[in-house]
C-alpha cells in the first residue's frame, strides 16, 4: 500500500493544476472558476525513487448549507483522514483569506505532517508575499507555481521527507493485471452511486443534480481477491447540449476513459427507458472495441407485473440491437440489488474480451459455416475463404484470407460472426473480422 498525500485548500487556489504538475499528467480538469473539482481524484507518482499516491480534492467551503458544498467537504475530509501527508495549497497572489484560516483550523486536528504550498508564485515578490502565511501557524511556506513548475521539486523533496516508511509488498496483481471498468451513460442515471456500490465506500459524490461528476475518476480496489480499476465518468449529453469549458472537458475525458477500459458498463435509467443518446454511447463503445455490459439501473422504482422484466429486456434488445452481444443486468445502485451479479458479469465479459481462439478450431467452424451456407457468388465466381486465424485480442480480431474481398457482403459477414459467436461464446465483446486477398 503506497503512502497517501492529499492536496487540500479552499476553492480556486490551483490544487488541480498542482496535482497535474506533480503527477506529470493532465488528469484533473483545470478551469479558472471555483468548484470544478468535486470528487477525490487519485494518481500514483514517484520522486527520487519513492512512490506515493497523490489525491486532489474539491475546494473546502464553510459558509452556507448548500448540499453540494457539504458533499464536496465530506470528500475532502475523507481524504484528510486517510492521508499520511497533507499539503495545504493557498493562493500567493490573494494572501491569507478567511477560508485559508478555516482550512488551517481543520487541519490542526490531523495527526500527520502538514506542508504549506503557496501557489501562483510567479511574481518576483512572491517570496516576500509568502511570509504572510506564517500567520496560519502550520509550517514554513513553500513558494510554488503549478503553472510554470517553479518550486515543485522542493515541494516534492519535502513530501518524500515526511512519508512514512513502507515495506513494498510483492504482488502479482499489478496495474497490468487489473481489469479496467469504465461506468458510462447519460447524466443522472446513477453512475456514481453504482461506483460507490462496486468499491464498497462513498468515493463519488452522489446528488440529484445532473452533471455532478466532472472528471473521469480512476478508483483502484480489490474485490474478493481480484484487482479492478473502476472509472466513473461524466454524464454524456448530446453534443449540441454540451457547453464549453468544464462540461466539454468532462465529456472528452469520459470518452477517453471508455477507450482505455477493458469493459464498459453502460448505465440506463429504467424509469426513463432507452434514449437516443444511450444508442450513441453504445455505438461509441462498440466502435472503440471495448467489452460491454448494459446495466438497467433504478429497477427498484419500476412497478412490477408478470413478465415486466422480459418485456423490458425485449425493448432494450430492440433499441440496442447492434450490440445484441452485450449481457443485460437489472440493478439498483441505491439498494445494491444485483450489483454482485453485475460484477460477475463484468468478469465474464473481461475474459471473453481477452479470449484467444485456436487456429485449428477457427478453421473448422468457418469450413462448417461455409458448407451449411455457401458464400455469395457474382457471375459464377463465388467468394472462397482459404484460411482464418486470430491476430489480436481485446477485442478478438480474426483475419480471413480469401480469393476476392470485393465479393463479401455485409449479410454474409454478419452470418460468419454469428457462427463464431455460437461456437466460442464471446459474450459482451465485439468481434472484428478482417478479409484479405491471398497473394
């Protein structure tokens, strides 16, 4: 278990920019407005050979009783409780603000080392301005600039000097062995509630306000001895409705998270039914070649009669017929109903997504398929399939050597795909067939 370092502070002091600078990746959305970061964002990094986990948190505010402020504060306070080192980030241009004093008072109760990073220290007078922050009575102010990288090396030196000694445990379940699972869907369908159920703790802010999640948040955890990285993504709306700035960046990161996943859980709203945007998201997942599981959420809110689930499943299959290979699980993220079944389905799909098929069996299946239903012909000359072999997995890709790829029809390609699925299963994964002329 790596030591945890939490970045905390009031809104708009540059925590996310500093987070990106220290991990050397653009993981957190940076925008010149307060309150962009809401959930805790984790990333592993290292300095001078010492590894640790850095946590970005939402801005702490203590005025007003707005529900969102309370939820953000809960997330930040959770990060403070689990941290081994805390970095209080303040704005060197503005000087000491009342919010800084309130955060400092909160941190004094923490039983871990606290560092003080005075951000936005690009000006020549930054060192002199930083002296004002001795007033907080926490630690020596360290002048940094997340924008230009000024002083970040010194800050990292101080961080690793205060890290607890950790004996590195050897494990075979490293990041490469973990199953990456992205949770995607329209806004307010229950993605964050589902992620909280999957990881077993309140890691994501849950609110009735659409668009609560803005970043694509990676959460590494172990469930029953198996390693996962769950990725909660921002809700994907129709392109015409996506605004500039934070929402646009959130949508782009959601799509990037989908493309990096092994399996994507597409969350549908059982009450609202399948929308056109659900079809577009499913199409993007299929084009990206990711494994797909469809989770019909809020099933506890649907009035049940005899055959209700069967009829609903028929509607889903009809609306999303182009991804009919994807299993459908009816769940309630609020109550946890069938979430365990959903995770078992994700495991099956992840295995099928990485499936390798032996060449001999592949050729047997294709030969039998062509014997039962011969390929199409044109002017007396038919398509001939000489040899097939799998060339890649995630998703499985099969290369077919033929006499003339131009003679292949879409319907026959779908027929061959269906025969291969019938023979090998391939639940939840796209199957790519490529046809090449034999030289």
